[in-house]
C-alpha cells in the first residue's frame, strides 16, 4: 500500500513527466523472487528467449521472451517465428493482475497515467534480460493499437533509464535509476515519449534475490489485438 507521499522503503515517488511516474520498491522481495523464477521458466521455451533482430538485420543489445503476443520489430503475432515457430505462451493472469494493480496505484499519484484505468486490459508482456553491457536505444512504443498505459517492473541489477519526450530522441529527457522492485508507468500525454536503457549497473542486485547478475524487466502492455483474435 502506498504511503501518503507515494514512498515505499524510504524512497519517494518521482513524477517524471505528466502521465509518467516512478514508484520505488513497489514489488516486495517475495514477488520479485516469484517473477525472477517465472522469467527463467518462460525463457526456456517453447517460444523462449532470443535476441530480437531489427528490420535492417542488426541484433538488439538484449535478449527477450514474450507472453500473450510475440513482439518482433515492429509487429505482434501469435507465433514466435524468429525463435522456434511455437505458439507464444498465454499471458499469465498473475502478470496481468500486477499490471492492473500498478496502474491503479500510479493514478493515485498522477491521474494523467490513465483516465480510464478500469478499462485497462493488459494482454502482452515482454521480458527483457540485460547482461552487464546490454542496453536499449531510445524508441517509442507504437506497435499497440491504443493509448493504454505501459507498465514496467524492474528486477536484479539497477539501470540508468532515460525518459524523453514524444517529439523525438533529443532533449528534453530525464535520466533515472531504476532499482529492483521499482515500478515505472507511463500513459496519457507521455504514452508515446521516447525512452531507453542507457546502461546497467553491475553488482547492484539485492543480495537476497536469486539472480547472479544482470537485469530483468517485465514490460506489460495492452495491444488492442486480443479482442479481434482467438
């Protein structure tokens, strides 16, 4: 439960931009470990972990696995045709439930995150695995057919996360440290802001979390596709 100022575990929430908020320590240690354990299982396949390939043939500087819908730059499908051709795993109810709870907490601190939180229907998650040297370039999340908020949960090592503006990859932007257990949510006027991971901070994972090295992020979205597909 949020404190009055949005603080959990001694770190206050950060209103990064209208509709974008960081809530530190939103996940307790038990739930963090649950997500780490599940992420390892999901990565083993079928439709398991791979390094996504961009349309120009270059590989992204991270590895990922998808749930609900398989994301391949820049489209969604039900088949992991760039992994093993298997059907993507269903969206776990647990992840969807966490994402809905995250949006409800986020709007307590910034109502601009979502004006219709009761309609939020998350149906896709991308689990990104970052090694020490991995990163994610500045980009917009535009593959979804709606403006529903995006929810990201951080696990393991901290990272430097850059959140910019909807107009382009240039300034203004803000660099934040995302730590294990943190929630970052963005929607409304910030839904199409450019953002990325500048670098990870090796050796910063909580000692009581069963992750030897690296960072895991769980990013949850509503694609708008499930209502039109079986």
